[in-house]
C-alpha cells in the first residue's frame, strides 16, 4: 500500500539519508568532485521556522520517495507566499503508474492549505533528457517552464 503524508524532517532525517545517497548517485552532475554532504543544521533550523515542508511516499511503511520544499514570502514579492523545491525523488521501482503524479499533487494540496500562491520545481535537464518524465508530470499538473538555470564547475 502506498501512502503520502507530511512528516517532520527531524523525524525522518536518518531514514532519508540512504535515499538521498541513491538520489545523488542518480542525478548529481559533479559527484566525482563534490561529495554529498547535507547541511543538517540548515535543514533543522529551517524546520524550526515552520517553513520546511516534507512530504514522504511510503510503501507499506517503507520510505520510497520524498518532496522537500521551502516555503515563505518571496524576496521580490514579500506579500505573497512562494514554495521552492529543495529536492524530490522517487525510487525507480515506483515510477510507473500514478505514484509520481500523486506525489506532486499531494504536495500541491499541502502547499495550498498553507496559503502558498506560487510553487516551483527545477528538474535536472540532463536527467530529463536521459530518463525523464518529471517535466511531463509537472506540465500535466499545470506547471509552466519559466526559466533555465545555467551552471558549470569552476572549482579546483
């Protein structure tokens, strides 16, 4: 049985770590130069503000996916509440059917209940080209492409 629920980050952080590692191996561009090293203090601090929203996807109680969003007033539009996705992932074994669609729909409902007016995601384009489907799901749910993020590794 698949379940979707909002959970406290502080209660799932240790359970989340193995999935974050799998997620990083699957999509991180610079993983051979920069290791996964979550800033746990940051996540716990933002959770204490009430602005860190964690949706989990579980199969018979086992964590198989997550959507983690940061919510608050936009720094350009301070009277409106925006949600920016920090990270999302779903175990490949659960990517068929409607589980992924429902994961994003459930987060939308949570955000709407919190008064969020604008929600945003930034799917990894290299992943979308290779194995994607997230952009298709988000378009289906009414999301629009609004920009492109450009980056390059400039470290030593």
